[in-house]
């Protein structure tokens, strides 16, 4: 067994660090889009909007029922063959769209569960003061559901950050792609992938601290 | 008798059960009416139907110039009706994500579109009236049952409703908090607020109400001034009920 080439690993740190912004960019944009989409999907399901409800059910079923990698390949390699408008799509955009659709399907289900977990009396109280459906969802139900859904949604965000590594299969040079290229030149695969693993780990751990803070602040209405 | 509020032929069914079987009721301006009767006779359902929390199957509800036909009520009708009636829930049902003040101003800012400052002024008045001037920033979870129910009443007061509906406002309270809530309702009643109260507090009903309505089996059996209902009820069912609770 050979010793780890720690000097090489240290040299790699700034190289990989340079790709952190792209990874975070893809994850954050996809997360914001997925949250917005998932909230709409969840509301359609909770309110059982005719027709749309069925469409959303199929959407969720498809994106939960097929691997993310397959979905990314569909968007990047498959669809452009039949949809001319998509021929120029770059890897980053395809990855963001794929991550958004994939994670929105999961997040919609946890948001739906959180909405259904809000006590019936909260809906009635909001109705009794004359709120419209939109007002009561936005002002009363979703904020309370957010508290319940926050830990799960944060887990999806963490999962999403790690899943951005799949973008390298679409030719995007992000953290994982950069490590792969470095390793291909140096043949020090263990060192390169170890460095990139540690980078992901640090990002995720940092977020976990933020997650605990967020949950404390969302829980202040129920704290005695 | 001129009715400010007129309920005609109100019917509500849950599956095969007819819970309200043609209710007719007229309230004069400023009148305080207490509804009493055995459990499961549709008292709460009547209140909930007036606010469309349960949708009545038939009948009309008229509030002043606003007349709503239950069978054909549009979304706009329902909103208009709710915006002119205040509802106080048995279990308080305060917005858990809002402070006491937030609960009170929600209907003013979000529903009526009042500017924040004006709504806050009104909230200050109401917080003082309900005796919670210093608890405006407390969340419901940090308040006692009595305080929560007073905020619930404050939230309904903020609407300046034509009609206030109280659905067993003290039933969920520990005995120690009942007094303060009844006192508050009494003070509102003194202001000639038209109100409909479903209650199990017979002494309270006798003292506060201009008229007492006895309901059983989804119908109004008998109604009249408190001294008549509690003193010399005409119907056997009323007398039997009052013997049981009295």
C-alpha cells in the first residue's frame, strides 16, 4: 500500500474550491425553483383541483419513479432530438431543470403532508374572518406547514447539493468533474476523490448548522 | 318586528341525518339571543351554517341588505357573509403562527386592506378592551385558555360584524377561566352588539340574553324571554331539558 500523497491533495484544494460556487449556484437555483413548483403542486393536490390534480399525480409519480440520472439524460440528450428549441441547451441549464423537476416531486409530497397536518380549526378560523383561499394558504396554512416541512425540505436541499455532482455526466465541469479531470492526469484517483468528498462533507455540515438555526426560529411561535 | 338578521327555512343534512330541519329565526338590531338545548341537536351546526363553515343545503340568510340563498350561494356571497359576521370558536382556534396582536389585525390588514398603522391602533383598543394590553406580542401557545379565548373574541370584534356568533365559548375552558370570558362577552353585549350565543351556561344565558331559543332534533322547539323559558316553559321537552341541566 502506498502512502497518501498529501502534498498533491493540498494542491488540489484551491482547484476544487474554485468550483464550489458553480455547485452552490446549481443547487440554490434549483432549490428555489423546486420549492416554488413543489408548493404549487402540493396546493393543487390538497385542494383537489379537478383535472390538474390527476396531471400532478402522474408528474409526481414519474419523477419519483425514475432515476435522476435517467431524467438528466432525457433532458440533455433525449429531448433536444425532438424539441428543436432545446438543441442549444447547455449542461448547467439541463442539470438545473432536471434537479428542479426531480426534487419538486419529492418536496411536493412532504409539503402536502405538512399542509394536511395543520389543524382543521386553522382553516376554519381563517375562513371565518373572510379570507380567500389564497389568503388563508399564504398567511396561515403554509407558514405553519413550513415549520413541519422544514427538516425534510432541508434534507432534500442537502441531497440536491450532492446530486449536482451528476451534472458532470452532462459534460459540466463542477466539483466532481474537476476532480475527475485532475485524477485522469495524475492517476491519483484516491487523493482527488477524497478531496472532493471532504468538500461536499464540509458544505453539508455547514448547512446542517444553518438548518438547526432555521428550525429554532420557525419554532418560536410554539416555544413557551 | 323588524329583522336585522333573518334566517328562513335553513336545512342542513349530513348524509342521511337532517341536522337542521327548517330553522327560522329573526334577530332585531342589537338583540342578544342565546341558544340552548341537548348535545347533538344542531345548535353549533346552525352557527356554523350561518358562517358557511358548514354549507347549508337550503334556506336563506339575510344580514341587513345582504341576502344569501344557501342552495345557490356563490363564492363572493360566502365571503361577503363571513366578512359581516364574527365567529368565536369553542376551541379558540387562534392562528398559531401569529401573536395576539397578529390574530386581531389579520382580518383588518389582509381581508379589509387597512394600512398597518391604522390596524395597529384598532388592535391597541381591542387589546385594552379584552384586558390584554400587555400581551399583544404573546403567541397563543404561551397564553392560558382564558387569555386565548379573549383574543379569539378580540379577533371577531375587530371585524365590526353585524352579527357575532359564539359557539360554546366557555366549554373548552378550565373552570378558573370561565368567569373572565363571560365577563368580556357581557361587556360586548352591553354595547348592543347583535349576537347569537350557543351556551351550556344557563345562568349566563338567563342574565345576558334578550331571548332564549330552545332547540332539539334540528328544530326550534320554543323561544321567548329568559324569564319565560326558565320560569314557565310551555313545552314538555324544554322543561325536561331544564330539569336535567338545572
